[in-house]
C-alpha cells in the first residue's frame, strides 16, 4: 500500500464507519496520546524501566500503527499530501544534512 492509498483508505473508513473526523485539535490530542503509548512501550522494551501489568500484550507495531492512523487523519483533514511531504523532506535532508552526520564524531 502506498502512502496515498493509505490516506484514501483512512478517509473512506472515517466517512463510512467513523461517521466523521474528530476536529483537528482533538486529533492532535489523540496523536500525542498515541505517541505517549509508543514511547512508554519503547522505554520499557529498550530502556531501563520495567514493564507494568498494564503494559502486557502491547506490541510496537500496533502502537506505531495507531500513531500512523492519526497522522493520516490529520493529513487528510488539513489537505496535506504525505507522499509529497515525505519527498520534500528527503530533498531537504539530502541538501541541508548531506554531510552533517558523516562529519559527526559522536556517530563514529
């Protein structure tokens, strides 16, 4: 599935099963919640914190999928073509950051 197809499928689901989009600000709050859940799981999986009972059964892929879903919703609501946005981001990184990381002693 392409990013564009994902945006379209989310839009179709929202309009047929979800009734309507939440407002942009509500979706921003939901995105922050989902990023927090992903962060919590990453910290417990790769960091020093131990798992709590409430963390059991959670999967990174599912949490990342939740983040992506809400980001796709926000893109649809605000008229952002994420394929184009990602392409422009690559261009920016290839121009601005082409040598930045290669010259970073901390990464060696």
